[in-house]
């Protein structure tokens, strides 16, 4: 029988055990990151850019100025929500590729409710919670369509969620240009500004949605690791047949999971609308032309199993995105180079992890 | 010598699977490879078939040294292997499965022509099976025959059968033996991997016994006897073995409860994906009793067990536990009434494969108050305690309760599955083929456990395909054929032949 050495020795100190457990993981990231950056260095050299300059800009743009750090955090927050929207259903081996659509739909409904209630002049203490709940319910309900289609008609959620993305993007387009909503001065498909009492505001340049994101990290970690629902989600992911034989309600768990995932994406969308743009506009769930749903999938692949690692992975992804933006503006390096880097990092992490775990 | 393997060594991680193993067989005949689970039988044959590479040693085939780097190499040499689990493509017919991989670089070929060839081959060997039915619809015994023909179709001179009887009923095993004898008459050599001594005694011309990655010896047919093989297989273990090479466990006298623990009345259940449903079955099961259920796979027993655990599947009739109907209850509500079960497929249905032992022990108990806080949170301390208790009491060989269950051996996994049933109070254990594929010491453990439940005054519904096992430990045996109860035999009426006839509906 293959026993891992670290599991057997309870005599060693906690520190040593933690380190030896974390070591294989660190090795994965070490190998993948150095390989990826190596390739980027080679490509930039071939394209005629200064390699140290490219790498420095890419990695340190977020940390050189407070503005850099702020924009990194600003990107991380919506990304965190779409990442969890994928991460949670992925725990039960169902893949929600519709975090983007759920975020768009959640954001759209938030804006619609805020604009419809604009004349009531509700105070912030009433309006903001109301909009947050709207965003949560809208995103959750939108994802629930896919959950229902799987539970009752056995339609693969990968397909249904991707298709629903197109529905959501049309919804956003519709509401942005709907009569009474459209901002005629914008010259861009976007709504009028929301009432100012709907704005969440900033503290020291950091959006208040940061607090909700932090709370989300806590809630999801507790949900996955500590609650009965989390256990049932994991159990179905480990083996759906056994889970059902021993009394786990597949349909109920599936629906709850999709609702929960979609609710987080919807919340992320609502917060973007309320806190960053103060209006609904086409493309609010994209960063540098990349949709946040897909980035969330990448961020999940990077962390693997641990929900607490999601914020780290989202932050590092955002560091690269900010660096990419800066590269393009200061050195005219095509931004695609960084997308290549991101894709490579994810692929290499997944491959190295598989290789290392196969060896054990 | 047809095969000579010399000083074969194979190490997995820190485990020495094979330690300088010498194995050789003559051309022709049936050669047994006997040993407990984990003795290295399958590893040795996987090396011969090119699945694994040995760390050290040499292989000679037909007197020439050979390098077998992949199964393709093995096939080219004329070695075929039939694995324990079917490797057929479920959506392909027998013909398609047999020719799969032989089409080479041709762009087109006629299936009709191939079929004629396959039919001729089947006739020569005396095997027959439906050629046009998809593999997923065929029973295990037929699939094995297809795999044998597939190996022969690729020109195999040597066929390795890896524990071929695991999923076969006695009569299917006899049929398989008959076909194998025909093969041997045609000059084919067969290696037969097994952990069952009685099968070796019944079928093999020579036997090589492996123990803990080492060869204990090779014996020819005239010198084979049970005592000797038992000694070679388990030197340090003190296990008594019956005529049919089962561990000997006594069934003590035990009073039967006044009223039935389980009462099944005119039960009908719809058929599942394959096989038949349950049709108007009634029986009572009392406390202090083991009721064996004998049935050929695919005759509705799986559906019967399913209805006990998922009463929503009941179409007609009633199931009562201690007098109260469980119709319409959820699985967890059934468990809460003291019923628990262990499923037929140990890994596919029984465990959370990617989960830890702790998570697996909790399964089915995750709705119980003592494992929950405020009905919402799992009380992992309690779950850990329960898991540690099971590990200690059942002697599960593991470093701890947070160890991944998939790294345990089959016997240890089964201990976790059985142990899980005793985390709560039970009055009825429904268990389906609990001993399949386990070595003698694990089987003995499970037998003792079943008797323990019975001595405690509780009931066991024991669905089992091995009739010898059932006859040793059941108070009564119910026979089910095509979803109908064909009769219940009392212990003093047990007769293998009569029960066997009832099982096939005669």
C-alpha cells in the first residue's frame, strides 16, 4: 500500500508538517511560473523589447504606485465573484461557464431596479441593501435555469450556461438602450447615472465592495468546509452514485449550488454597477477585452481545491492584467503577450500538478 | 518453456510489489497464479503484458529474451490478457469490439468478412454469444468470452485471465472452464490469476503461489492439496478453511425475535436500466436471523435492495420496518429507523472515491443530530471521533482518518463501508455481495461481523452470489429469479443443487 511519508509521522512538529505538505504545491507553482516567464522573456527578446524592462513592468506595475495597487484591487473584486461562481459548482464536478452571463444579468437587474425606483428617492440604507439583494437573486435565478435544465432534462450545464451568456448580453444591450434608460449624451450603449443614493462609494480609493468581497471569501470557505450543504456538494463531486445511495438529494444540492454560484456572480455584477460605473453599460463585465467569466475559470484552475486561495489567485491574475495594460501603454508591447502568459501559466500549473500527483 | 520470468523486481514508491520473482510455465495447459490480494499476482502479469515496466529482471518468451514495452509488444508476441474489469467499449457490439484495433492502416474493411472469421473462430473454440448486441447490454460472463475471442483473434498463444471469476456465478464459471479446456485442447496456454484455492484445485495443471511479492513455490497437479496451498498462502495467519476453501465461521444458536424486523409485502418495483424489476415479492425477516438472498445477477435483487433504501421507488406493496411502513420516506429517514446498507459495487456505489476516510464514515450519517451543529454545520470533531473509532475497532490499515480512501486496499475499503453501518444503532443490515474480490482474512472478518449482528438480536439481509458462503452462514435462503420469489429454503433443507436450480428458474 502506498502511504505518503508525511501523513504517517505525527511526531514531527506542526510547522514541519505544514511545510512538507505545502512543498509539493509550491513546487508546482515554482516550476510553472518560471517556465512561463522564461517563455515570455524569450518572446519579448525575439520581438526586440528589453527583457528586464518587460518583466519588471509586468510584475511590479501594481506595486510601484498606489494607483497601480488600487486598479489591481478594483479588477480583483469582480474577478473574485466570477471565480467563486465557477469554483463552487466545480466542487460537485459541474462546470458553470456562465458566470459572465450571471454577472451581466445581476448587474442589469440592479440597474433596472435602481432606475425604476429613482423617483422614490429612497435613502441609501434602504436602497443599497435592496439593490444588493436584487443582484443576488437575479444572478442566482439566472444560474438556476441551467441547474434546472440539468436536474430535470439532463442538459449539460456547460452548454446551457454558455448559451445563457448570450441571453444575458442581449439583456444588457436591451436595457442600456431602452427608452427612459438610455443616456442620450453618452454616445455609447449605457444607461443614465443611477440615483446617487445607490452609489456605494470609496474609502481611500478602495471601493466599498471590497468589504463584501472579503465577507464572501469567509462565507464560501465556511460553506465548503464546514456546512452540511458543503459536505453534500463535495460528496457528489467525489462520487455522485455513492452520494445518492446514501441519501444525498442530488436535485436539491444541484439547484442550491447553481443558485449560490450564480448569486455570487450576480452580486459581483451589481457591485460593479453600483460602485464603479454608477450605471449599466455594455461591456462592464470585461477587462482588457477578456470576459470575467473565463478569467474566473482560469483563476479556479490555478488554485485547485482550496477556497481560501481564490483571493490570492484573483489578485495575482489582476497583477498581470494591470501589468499588461501598462506594458501596452508605456512600451507598446501587444497585450496579447500577457494573455499568452496567463494561458501558459494556467496550463503549466495544471500539467505540472497532474505530473507530480501521478508520480506520488 | 513458453514463458520464463527471472528475478523480476518492481517497486511502487516505497512498496516492493515484486521481490526477485521467478515464474515459468510450460507450453500448453492451465497454470494457476495464486495469492492473497496485494501478493503481486496482477503486477507480475501486467509486466508480462507490457502494462508496467520491471525495475530489474529478464523475460524469455518461447526461449528468446524479449522486451515487452507495451501491450502492443505483448500482442505481437502472441500474449493476450483478459482483465478483471471489462475493457470492452460499451457502445460497440461484440464484432466491433473484437476487430477494434486490428483495422491497421486500412481505410475501409468489410465488417461482414471479419464477422465470418470471428464466427469460425467461435465455432472452433465452442464459444457462442450474440454478435450484434452492444457490450453494455451483456452480462459479465459473456463479456469475458468476447475478451477471450478478442485475444485469440489477435493471434494469442498465451492468454492471461485476471481473476476471471470475480463477477461470475458458479454455473458461469463452469461454462468458462469448459471453454478454456477447449482452448487448451487447441494448443493455447492459459494463465489463471486467482485468490481462490478451490478454483485452483478444480482447474489448474500447475500452480505458482505468491505471497507478499515473493514466490512461495510451484506445485504440479498431483501434489496439490488444500492444506498445502493454504499454508503457502498464509504462513503466519491462523485461518481455518472449509471444504470449499472459505474461512470457517460457526453459526451459533440464537433466539429469533417474536415479530419481524423487516416485513416485505407484495412488493413490486420497476426495472432499472438493465435487468428486471421486482414482482410481487413478500417475506419476513426476524431479529437474530441472517436471511440469505440467492439470485443470478440481473434478476431484480438490485432493484429489491434499492427499494429498501429508496422507498420512493416502490411501485406497489409495502415495506415495514419493525411494524411501521417506510413507504414514501427518504433514504436518510430510512437510515434513521435503524436500517443501513452496503452496496454491491464497493467502489462505484459505496465510497466517496476522492474523499477522506472521515468524510466516508460520515456519509449516510450526515443528517444525524450528533454530527451537526444548529442543523447547518458539520461537527467535524464528532465525525473524526467516529472515524477513529471505526479505524481502531475494525483494524483499518491507515495512518489516520484524514487519509484518502482510494489509497486503501479493497479489504480495508470494505471495512470502512461495513464500519460506517455501525456508526449508529442498527436493527437491520442490508448487504450486497460484501465479500466479492476479498482475500480470505478479510472475508473471515466480514463473516464474523454478520454473525455478531445476528447474535445481538438484529437482522441481516444478505444478498450474495456465492452460494457456498450463503449456505455456511444463512438461517434461511430466499431465491429470486426474474424478479419473483422462487421459495425460501430453511437451513436444514439447504441443498446446493436444489437452490441452484431455483436460481435459474427450473
